[in-house]
C-alpha cells in the first residue's frame, strides 16, 4: 500500500483544464488518462522514484464521452467542482521528507502558487478567458526538466519531441521518470545520440546537466532563476548564455518560469498569424505582426497568445482533455493537422 496525500488547490483550480493546457502534458513521463480524468507520472524524490496518480473529485457517470471512444465510459468533467481537493496516490510509501518534497514539485507542475487572485488579474487584462477560467499553463516539476523539454522541442517536429522525451525516460531515467541532471551529467553524448535519438543536442544536454549539477558554483543557480526579484532582462540574458538556448527557447523557458511578457515565436506562430489573424507577407513580416498584435497584453502577452492558439488546436482536434497521448497527442500541432 502506497502513500495517499490530499492537496488543496486554489478555489478555481480544475485538474482536467489546468493540466491539459500546454503541450508538455503529453511528453513522457507525463500521462493524462482522458477516460479516468487522472494524471500519472514518475516523480524523482530523495529516496528514489515514485509513481503518482492525481485525481480531482470522484467519477460521476459518463455524460461526457471521450472523442473517438464511443461506448466507453469517461468522466463527467462538468460535474467536478473547481477547487475540489486533489488526491495523490503513490505506488510506494513516502518518507516525511519526501511528502514535503513531492508537494512542492506538484505545486510547481500545476502552478498551484498562482491563486485565484492571480488568475483574476490575467482575466482583467484579457477577459476572453474569464468564462472558461483558462490562465494556468502546465509545466514540469523541476526547472531542469522544463529546460530540457524546451531543448528537445526546438528545430524538430512534435512527434520527434515526443520520441526524444520517451527515450530519455526509458534509457536514462530511473524507474521510467525523467532523467535527473546528476545522471545525465555522467552520460556519454554518443549514447544519447544513438539510444535516445537526440541528434545534435547530445553534447548540449550533457553540458546543461553538468551546469545544473554545479549549481551556484559556476553553474545554473536555480534559486536565482526562480526568484521573483530577479528581473526579466537578467533572466533572459542568462538563458541565452546557456548552451543550446536561443531566442525561442529562452522566451519559452521564461513563460515556464511564470514570466509571460515574451513570445517564443516559431513556424506555428506564423501559421497562426496567417490562418487566424489574417496576416499576410513573408514569415518574418507575419512574425513581426504577431509580436506587435500581442504586445498590448504586456506582462500577460504569452498567455493571451498561447490560449488563442490552443483554442485553434482544439477546434481541429477536440478539447485537449480528450486527447490520447499516442494518437491525437502526436498530431495536434497545425503543421501535422494540415497533413491529414
């Protein structure tokens, strides 16, 4: 029998909406079960890996069925009351220290530190999302994992990102979890290239891992990056100085840190600019216009941009909380949906 923990989220929090809010919820070791309405992954804890399954509320019939699964029961997501306690069930007994550790990791991953007042402030700036409550964006339990997930999402198709993260977990991770920095720091780049298929990222991943292991002693000072007192400009500059981190990656990592003023613009942004916003011209011209379009949202520019694009994906692929990781989850980006 494993440990069971109850966590009280913000009053407006909904697991199905706030987990399925950003593409990283589809990357290993994360697993969202659209039928059960549960989120499962392996967490790296001080005494070793532990698998957790997180749920909110009890199953309440099958009023809302899962897309593509006719006849199979699914959660009635509308019946879940916002703010209902989260039940976290682990596959082993946790020590007292691990309980404190895992609560902090889950809080980071689900952005439970962004309370209802924080969400309301965003909705005041962009009221389009008030009715749905969209505001929080899913991220990883650790800064290191967010950085590597960003590195594996650059200059590659989404299925390639899925594959790299799965193989990193299977080949290097302990118990199927995401590999820790201290473990990756000891790997040979050639192994990551051949067995995890990370391509040119092999040496950069090892170098990044070593910088995280070094910490404050000449490496990545995690506390400094996550300190609200550190300025956006200083963080952006420090990110650009890291191996394998360019302007797109730096902007994306910043939003994962809760700093939403910059836009990580890429080919998906250009497609959105043309298909949804009606912008014309070269890719560079469209990208510039997309940037200007969301600039008035200021400190919330990324959230306004992302939810607008996320809704566009959902119009084509169905609500994100109905996506199966190995089917819809592989093709939800515009580039892949346009091939269908």
